[in-house]
């Protein structure tokens, strides 16, 4: 039954679904979460590629706005988070853990419509199709598709403020696909070679050689670079490890094979203007595992001496897809 449900879910992954209308007020969202401890149903295995599965949540709400999570970033405490929905909303909240340290619930969840440069709440999704979010002191940075841009909001205060400015994305807009543009925005570690710069990577916009457009938007290595795209994989988010390497979350979809996800690791020192970067795959999973349309990823301090990778899914507001949060330990 799990595979049948996921197959139907996969068939609807690319369908154009009607999103809930943008709301003008803060919505407190009651969330029901179901924890699970095994990544592969029917198996007690915990090691998958170079990652160790810690635990996961499937979550739902009677509030129809909850869904379509595009990206997630955690505060330094590893509990509070900020997410963006591709319906043009902010989502904030915090995770709680059980006595075993595993994910147990989502609490204090709230949703609020994003504001555009005029301080208004757009009524058309294409104007505010948020796909990526990154945090650094004083700023919440969001990448958008369709109207391709990277906007910088004040933090605190992003929930009710227009963006303060837009960053030069360095990539010609004519090269960005309408629904395959700046899917990823991430802030590099301040102590690394990129000195805390903002980095953006396209989901499915490629050059003549089939490589993904990407750019370092600031700092000593400011400039455009490319990421090797290995079809049918598309980049859906990224996160830096403390040492400076970049993890890329990727998704594939086909009507026969359904959905799949993988994580690739790019050496931080390879990120520089003019570079073509690639890296090894840490994990790959298909519909035989507890995945759905995996869209968001962040890295937190797990408190056990290892970085923890947290992933979230985009359910496309479909009753046949799931909102998931997965946690892995990177033991390398």
C-alpha cells in the first residue's frame, strides 16, 4: 500500500495545483505529528550511504495553508526554524524531541503572507514563488522563481516587512527557466573561503553543455560558476557543513520511476568564479523509503559531535502526498 500511495503521489508531483489564497494575518497552525524511527519500511537498518538515519516525522494540520514547504533554516539553537512556502508565505516554529532525542513534534507553528517590495501581499503566486531561504545575523534571504530574484528581509521583522534590498543574481535572467530557476539560496560559513557570502543555484536552468547556473553573490570569490547536472536529478536545496563543504539536495521524478532523492557533497574549496563543480553522492533513495517530494534541507549541530542533516518535503497541497521531516547524522 505504501508503494501504491507513493506512485499516485508521484503522478501528481508535476501537476498544476490550486494553492490556497495568500492570507493577510498571522495564522497559528495546530500540527499533528507522527514520529517514525525507520527510514526503510520493514527494515531496522539505520545506515544509508554515508548517513545514519536518526528519525522522522509525518505531519498534518487542519489549517489548509500548511504545505508546499520549499526550504527550511534553523536558528543556532537547532530547534527554532524559518521556512518559506512556494505559495508566498513564511512558516515559523520549533521542533521538540522525545526522551530518546528523536524528532517528536512541531510546536508554535505560525504562517504569515510574505510582502513584496511595495510592502503589499501579492495575490498572484507567480509574483512571490518563494523557493529558497537563508539566514545570517540581521537578514533573512529568499530566492524566488518566475520573477527571478534574491531579496533580503530584516531579521527580526521579516514576517511583516518588505525586502530591504535585492542582490544582483549575476546570472542572466534570460537563462533562468520559469519553473526551474533559483531554487537554492544558502549562506557560506563566515570563517571559510567564501567569508559568509550568499550562494544561489538553479534547479533546472542549464547552459549549452547541460550544467546548472550558479553564483557566489558577494565577497572575495564573487562570480558565476556552474554545477554538473546529472539527469534526471534537479537541485532543490543546499546547506553548508561547518567545515565549508556544500551539500546539495536533489530530486528526480518520472511517471515510471516515481520520485527519488539524493544528497551530493561539493568541496568548499572548489567554489570559485568560473568553476565547474561536482561531488560524490552521500545517499540516494527511492519510493521504497520514507520519502516524498523532498525540497528543503539544513544542517544543524546534533549535540553528539556530528552534523545532523534535516530534510523536509513539499506536499503540493495534495492529499496524496505527505509533509515529512527527516533527520540524518553525518558521521564522516
